[in-house]
C-alpha cells in the first residue's frame, strides 16, 4: 500500500475531521479512499454512457443532413434541454 501526503485549507480539514468524528468513517484514510472510489465510479459511469451514445450513433447510420444542418439541430436540441443559451 502506498502513502500519500496532502495539504488542504483548515476549513477542508475541519470538514474531513467532522466526517470521521460523526462515525461515518473510521479514520481520515477511509474517508479519502471513499472519495476516490466514488470518483472512479462517476468516471466509469460517464465513460459507459458515452460508449452507449457512440454505439447508438454508429448504429443509426449516416445522416442525409449536411454538417451545418446537423449542427443547427444539435444546437436546437441543446437549447431545448437548457444546455445552451442564445448568444447576446
């Protein structure tokens, strides 16, 4: 097992210590291992979702739309989902 030394502001250290004091974690190392595991899970989930999207896109075949039309449709969909705002 490797050892890691980190520095953090007092406010963050207080938070970590409060998590340990609350009984949620046995010690500081457990808390950080949990954070790393959660980060790994989030990234693996995001990669799986991206792979699924790419697989669906590839399976859908070629579009008959031009590149500007595809971009326009993508922007319209992003705006509808609240992911893109109009400039200005």
